[in-house]
C-alpha cells in the first residue's frame, strides 16, 4: 500500500504532494515501483496534528482520487475517520476505507460503509489507537499492550460484522505509533502472529515512524514531539529501520498489507524476507495478496 499524503503537515512528507497533479503523479510512480494499492489521505494524523473540517479534507483528496481512478486500475484507499468523506471518496473511485479510529471517531462510519456496499465492493480497514492525534502521545498507558489491542480490534471487528459487513472485506491494523510508546510498539510487532490470528488480514504501518529513531538513537528527544532543528528528514533517517521491521513482519507471517512511503525499497525487503523464510505470501514476481 503506497502512501499518498495530500496534506501540508504530515510527519514525513507534508506539503510535497498538496497540489492534485503532483499527488496523482506521485501515486502513479508508486504503482510503477510495485504498489498494489494507494492510500490517499487529506488530514494529517501525526501526533499533535489539528483536526481539519470535512470540506477541506474533501477539497484535498477528491481531485486526487478522481484523477488516479481515471489513470490506473489499482485499488484506491481513502484514509479518513469521517463517514461523509468516505462516502464521497468511494463515489469518486475509492474501493477501500481506511479508518484509523476503528469506526469510533464517527458513529456513522460503519453504517455508511455498509450502505455503500450495496453499490460498491468495499474493503474496510479498522485501526486501533489510544486517544486522538492531539493527545495520543501525551501519556499512553497499557497494562498489557498486545492483549488490550487484540481485545479492542476484536470488538471493532465484531461491530462491523454485526452491522452486516462481510468478514472477507475487513482488515485490522494494530496502529503502531498511535497512542503507543516504544515498548508498546515493540510488543505489538513481536505479537503480529497473534494479532493476525484475530481472523482478518492485518495491515501494518511502520514506515518512517519515530519508534525506529528511538531504537537507533537518531531521535534527539525521548518523546513524540519530533527531531531537533537541523536533523535529517524522517524519510532519510528511518529507511533502514523501516526495512528491518517490514522484513521481520513478513518473515514471521505477521502482515498481509504493508503501508509504506518508499515502495520500491520496501517491496524488495518484503520479497527477500519472504523468500528466505519460505512464507511465500508475496508470490512470484513480487505482487502481494491484495
């Protein structure tokens, strides 16, 4: 899953693809590099990010989704927590709704996706997070991060099933970096096979995230607030760590969908890890299971 951020303030590439044509070109380039699908988002979910109104989110993403749908047959995902944004994005050509709140931010999200399925073959991704972007890294607390995230995701999947969404059109995401400290993220990554055992495909988003810098020592702060002035951008500081996390996830059979910024490099890491471990889930020629 290649990331197309249509935002001015995303943590690693904010502002680079705010113009629709640049975002479309970026998405098409990611497909050429080996992306199976694209995730288009118009609201930054980095720690400390301010929410944006639905109208602004739609102005950012609809031209991009429309343009991509006209120029590629690859599935398009909309990264949003708002039911109305999801509805209009699907009408513009999206076939996946990626909700980082697990359907909790907007109580209409799951019912809306269910209604949309009457006309569209939709896939819904439900992610775990503790808190919202403004506060989620202030003081995240768990007694047992893996057990609690498993329980929460199980409940969100049950809510979707109860609403009438089919099990084979759901995926789960443990939400690495969303209301989690380093030790929580590591517990989730070690527990990927258990998370995958919940009964739905698992989406994993570790690309360029700050936990990598905390492990390597590249981060100069011990909290979520980011790197010091003059530090290299996240896309240069965290490539190796991202590849390592992805390779281990694939080797342990713990991920079905990888959400990444650097498609060509991470596709290579996934293919090599799959071949060495004989998991084989990435298939011949490098295409994933999506």
